[in-house]
């Protein structure tokens, strides 16, 4: 099952993953081969078969909405690549004028 | 003074000798660090060693013993952790450049449990990047060699764990298993590797790969050690919403050696294609079980052929979602960029290796709008079919025996394409898809002196039976005291020749 170059570029954009042209070439090829192996699944009749969730039947557990001890602000920020005044600093989330897409 | 025999002493041996005052925890740690220092240059099992932390933990064990305080079941036992388990104050990379230099602010649940049991965390061991791989060749840092043959891979993704345990560079290790990542490297390195029932061990603090499949478990040199470590790490943890609130039985007590009347299932689908040496070893293993009173039951798990496609959909889909958190904002590496979206993409492009990128792309494709039902949901339905196969099989047998891998350890670079590499996991995937407990136990050597693993799969939460049968296999056809020959020429004198103090033991 072959993917087009455009499809591969779209998936990379969705994944927020910069891929160099040679990586796009290789992944386009490899994904095609891997997806071909998935064709077997499409042929299986799964009418009325529930999707598996857990090996042992259990209810989804939610905890009470009560604050519990957690990391301090300093600990939570300790590994941030850039920070100032107790905040994490990131580049602008709005593209500078003249740029519209997310492609680097 | 007794000198530690780190190649042979079991977890239980070490804990007992320390408790009895035959040797101190401090000396065990020093000998372990010396052995790592002399041998790990050849093997490349460790990513980070923590001499200060290990010595402090050992000193605490010795202090407790001196004042007569109670010692935990793993007191003074040197343990190495796969680098996907987060450790407070000790670098955790998951084998990836994107986490290079990250010092976690907390311990994983299993690390808390080990520390509470008195274990000494020696360091972090290598793995495929984010546990994605079957040979540890996907580590962003270095390759790890198989101590039985330095030209061969140690398996993966917990290859640092299996190599370190086999070479006596720790007494036990914790790995993670998403599609065979504990059992396959255990088989390749001639050690025991146990993947517990999904939910048996908390995943809190485990760097997530595929959340519906991931499970933490021990790699050890004996079945009894696996039981002992599992006892320490298993149990309910409210911080993991999939953690099972079920009692933890005394697994070590299950190792009675008694299997008379036990029904051992042999699924035909798992005996179709494998190397002759593996087939012969499995035949000897099955016969050994019969000799001790077990009954063999031929059975079929008809959806087995769908395990590989189902796994390679579910795992990448969940990975693509889990790995979205690595964006350069809160921790890890960050690439310079002019806007936020650009920063995400450049950080991830620079920080992830080829296999991780491949799986993120595959998973993103499978989860995109309009494709969910056709791919992810379909694969989850197929999991139910695979699970039902096992449910049916376990009406006719108590445990299932298969090879762990179709071949012994392969050479570096031998699996040229991703699909070829994925096919190396063919026998281990369905255990994760069905959420069952599984173990790999050594059951002989190939003609080239490479270890072969037998896999046992059990009913959910029946780790006890899996361990009991594994113990019988170990006693009947296991490797005994045989240890990796590749290291014999490089053995540290101090660890093998009592009475000889090794100079320069500081790592």
C-alpha cells in the first residue's frame, strides 16, 4: 500500500515532526511496506467483537478531585530548557508576519 | 573477609549473606562497581552508574544491620534499572537524545518499592530508544554486546538489563516489556525474564511507550530471583489507573517443583518456523516436563498470525500519542526556532532517532481522522479475538509452552529492514496483546553456545504457576552454573578468586 509524498508530508505536519527530504523518502517507502502487512487485519470479520481494554475486567477508576502532594513549582520547572520568574519561556505561538504554515 | 562471587550469587544469596553478616552491603557494592569498571567497557550495558547513591544505600543497609533493625527482602542487593524507569536525581534518557541530561524530580513506583525493600540502585542500563526495538541497536548512545558472544546483539529493548544480569554486573534488573522486551533479551542472554499480567505492576514513573501493553518486570539469573523481585514490585498503586487491586501472593512459595498432573499446552502456531537448535531444545524441555508428571496438550491459537499486524498498529498509535509530550517545553532538549510550532517540529526532528520517527509516523497515520475505525479500533477488536483464543486454550491447559524466539541471538546489523526486525518478536507479541503473564527461562544452548529461551504463558494473575513451571525447566534443562564464556578472559580477579584483593577497584 503506497503512500504519496504529499500524504507523508501531511502526517509529519500532524505529528509536529520535522523530517529532512531524505528521511521523507525513506519513511514513504518503509510505511508503504509496513502498511501492506496490515492488509491482513482488514480482511478479519470483527462484526460485534468489542475492542479490548484490559486483560482483567475492571472499571475505569477515577480518583476524587482533591489536591494531593505534588512537585513544587521549583521542582516542576527545574528541567525546563528556558524559564524566568517562575514561568516556562517558549517562542511566540503566533507565526511572524509572512509565515503561515508550520513547516520549518 | 568473604569476596563476592557476583557471577553466581543469586539475589537471595546476597540478601542472606548480608543479613547473616558474612559480607557487608558496602563490599557487595564496591565489588559490583569494580566489576562494572573492568567489564562494561567491552559490553556497554550501562548508560549511567551511580557510585555515590549506591554506596549511600549500602551504608544504610549496613547501619540498619548494625543496630539490629529489620532488613528488607532485597537489602543490599545491587540492581540496575532500564533507563525508561525514572529515578529521582539520576539521569533518565530512555535511550533517546531528546531526554539527554534530564534529571527526574521523582522515583517511579517500582523504584520506590525496590528502595523500600533495601535494594541498592547501581545505575541505569541501555535500551532501544523509548523501548522501540529488539536488539538495543536503536539506543541513541551506544550498542550493547551479548556477553555470550560479543558479535551478537543482547536482544531488546531491555538489552542493557539482560547483558548486565548475564555478566554479573548487577544481581537483577528491571526491564519493561511491550511486545517481548523483557523476554526476548532474557532468552538471548541466557537469563530469566518475567513480564507480569498487565496491571500487576504499576506503570507510574515508567516512560510510556504503548500504555495498553507496557509492563515492568524483572530480569534475573534464576527463577527464584524473579519471584523475589516480583514480590517486591507487584501490587496496587492508585497513581496508575490500570493498576490491579489484587492481593500479591508469596511467589517464592510457589516454587515447589511439583508439576504432577499439570496440563501444559503446546500451540501449533508457535511451532511452525524456528531454527533446528531451538526446536530440539523445546522438545527436550517438553519431555522434561512430562518426565516430572506434566501432561502435554496440543492446542491451537488460530488468531496468532494477526498478532504482528495488530501489535504494530496498536503500539505505534499509542506511542505517537504518548511521545507528543516531548516538545522541548518542560524538560529535555529544545531546538532553537522562531515560533512555537516550529520549535516543536525541530526539537522532535533533532531529538528522535529513525525507529522512533518511523513509529510516530505510522501511529499518526493510523489515528488520523477517518482512519481510527479502520486501523486502531480494528486492531483492538483483533486483540479481543487473540485474548479469546487464550481464554479457550486455558480451559484445556494450565500453562502454555512455546519458544521465546525463533532463533538465538542474531548478529549486529543482521535485520536489515524494519519488518524483518519486527518478525523477530513473533512469539512474544500475543502475550502483551492479551495482557497475560509470560516468562522466558533458559532451556539450553545452540551448537554455537548461544542461549535458547523457553517461554511460558499463564492465565491472568497466575504468575505463580508460570514461575513454578519455569523453576522445573530451570532445574531440568537450564544452564546451571554456566556463565557467558566471552567474559572469562576478562574476569576481574577479585570477583572470582577468593583471597586476592584487586588493585584499583575504584570505578
